[in-house]
C-alpha cells in the first residue's frame, strides 16, 4: 500500500564561494538571493522555482 505523503523534491545543498572559498549550506529552491556570509558575493538567484546557483555545488544533503 502506498503512503499518502509525497517525498519532498527540494534539498539542501552545500556550496563553495568562488571568491573566498567559504563553504555554506543553502536551500535548493530559494525565494530570495543568497549571498556568501563572509565576502557578500551572490551565490544564487531566485528564478521562481529552483534557484540558479552561481557557486560550486559540493554536496546535496538529504
């Protein structure tokens, strides 16, 4: 018998800033622009669905 709950399609991702090499975790479907916590460089932009990531993705967390 199938479960009535659906599996989530969104994930958290670990990215590395191209400028300062800081690693941080962000949500894969962000509604706002995400910037690096150290150097304030933009890491992703909102596109209405999945965000456009401008940094290197290191890991997809489950």
